[in-house]
């Protein structure tokens, strides 16, 4: 894990996790990268755009 990344525990329903896993697979991303992208999109919709680089999509 990169030094500038912060880890946290996420507890999601099995249905939500399955949907995120399917979306990640379709986009050829790790679940972690997909969750970060979904969070960034949600933040942008609320006017809280994150200015740093997008996450790497090749995380395992």
C-alpha cells in the first residue's frame, strides 16, 4: 500500500458488495479502485471535487 493511502474498514451489504464487484470486473478494476472512483463521483456530484490524481486501476 502506498504511503499516501489511508486504509479503513468498510462493512457493506452483500448485495451492494456484489454489485460493486460486478462493476469493477466490467471496468477491469480492483474493488478498491472501483470504490474510490464511486466515492469521487459522488463527491463531485455534491460539489466536493477531489483535485489529486485518480487512483491506480491496476491494484490487486
